[in-house]
């Protein structure tokens, strides 16, 4: 007997409800993690000579990008006091799994403007080795971006790129 949800069998309907429930839990957690201000997609250079870019290499490139942003904003406080912006990232592989890209939600520091933070993101993306010239920065508007990240992050949450904000007292 088919279920009223998309004509699926009862087992498939149960799995769909579980997945939707899990997705909603993840989005709620991400939403509560920070007051997100920017949505960003960074696309890596395509692999060369048929070699695929590993998840570890993508993480390395993204950590370099993130470290540069934090150092530019917090200077020596990044190393001395572990100051950093809040961010969360999900890895996607592209249509055929050969074009890795990372979807981010970022929270700008309280003393920066949205435009200033966006310019900084673009500048750092251009000078970080291994990141392609394809990057997209937008203002974060609602949790639809978080849903998109969860749905299109084929390889899931990148724990090494997920931080809460630590910044000086204002």
C-alpha cells in the first residue's frame, strides 16, 4: 500500500520523515550557533591530470583562507587569544564529484560593516592559493541558506571549519 506522501511505501515514508527531522535538527543547531551575516561559496580549482582533490586538501585550503581572514581582523589576537569569527562549512563535490566547493555561513565581527566584511572575503579569496576564481558572497538573509548547505553538502559538515566566535570585549 502506498503512502499519501509522494506515493511512497510505508518504509520509505518513515525514512523520509526521519531524514526531514534530522535535517531540521541540523538547521536549528546551525541557526542557534551564531547570528550569521554572510553566505559564501568557494570553489576549488579543478583537479589536474585526472587526480581528484582530497577532502584534506580542501580543508587545508579553506583553513588557510579562514586563518587569513582572522589574522586580518584580529591581528596577533588570533594566535595569542584564539580570536576568530563564527563560521560553519559544508563540502560539496559538484555534479560529477570532481569539482569541490565549500558552502559557508559566516558571522562578521560586530565592529565591521557588511560591505567591509564582504570586500575582505573577496580579497582573501583572490589571494589564497588553490581557491578558484569562482566565489560567491551574499548577505545571509534567512535559514534557507542553511537548508541549502545541508542539502548540497554531499560530504557533510566540515568540523575543522566550524567555530563559534571569539572576539575582544567591546
